[in-house]
C-alpha cells in the first residue's frame, strides 16, 4: 500500500496488479505439472471407480468409496465421474481442472482473510505464500487430493457468506442459509470437515464480537 501511495496508484488497482503478478508466477511455477501421470490412488479412481459409475443412478455416488464401507465422499465421486466423462484417461484435463480449482481456493482464501483482517496487503501476502509453496504441488499433481481442495473451497465460501451475514447487509438471512448449505457440501466432501465447526464458531465470534457461548447459540 505504501508503494502504491508513492506511485500514485489507487489501492484497488495495486491489488489487481499484484493478483495478476501472483497468477502469472503461479502459472509458470506449475506449468510442468500438466503431463505428469496418475498416482496410485488416481489409478483406482480413474481406472476402476469412474468406469464402474457410468450408467449408475445418481444415488450411487452416496455409497461408500470402498467395499469396506469407508470413505463417504459423494461430492468427490460426482466430480470424478463428471471429469471422466469429459477426459477419460487424458491426464492433462484432470491436472488443468486441479490447477483452476487450486487457484480458486487461493482467491477465496484472499477474500476471507480480507474480511477477517481488513488488511489487503497481509491477505495478498498470505495468498502468495499459500499458492506458491512447493508442498502444494500435490494438489495439482494428484487427482485424488482434489477432494480436499473442494472441501477448502466450500468451507471458505461458507465463511465468506458468514462474514457478509455478520455485517447485517440486506438479505442477511440468505447469506446465513447459503453459508450452512456450503458447510454441508464441505461435509459431503469429507466427513472430517466436522472438526472445523470450532473454526466457524470462532469466526462468528470475531465478526459478531460476542462471547463464545452467545456465538455457539447464535443469540442476538
């Protein structure tokens, strides 16, 4: 922001310029991922699970991922089946989808932090560290990990909508209802999302400035 002031650039314009710079570096950093092959879990999802789901009723996606009755992840099953119908075993299509998905996740992280901290510079810095950290290449390379990116996306959308609800804007109740819906989608990505309920309650505390007990019961 200080640099933008010194150059006479409006803060919003400087934010857009930095986002474009981050996007360019992101594209260059992960451009070598698109032709990587399928990992072990990917081979099961693309080579076995997705072909088996072809022609099955929609309700079949709500069955456990394995015969042992574990891994209830209907959103992941639906997305993989859709991708398989478009790309079959063309690995580039899956990696491109993951590439776009992870970028969307990073942008939503920026918007959430901007609401939470009211500090665009800190939010941009955090987004840049998140999106460019080498360890996160797994979310581009591995098809099976996209379910965690989807979980994060739905959770961040839920929190952003909660932030809008907390500001008591018009149609505030709609923001709250949609927030609950997106948190439900996060749960349908992975049941482990239930442990994030304290995160949601903590966020409510910050945006509503209430005690934790009041937050837990959503009292006015």
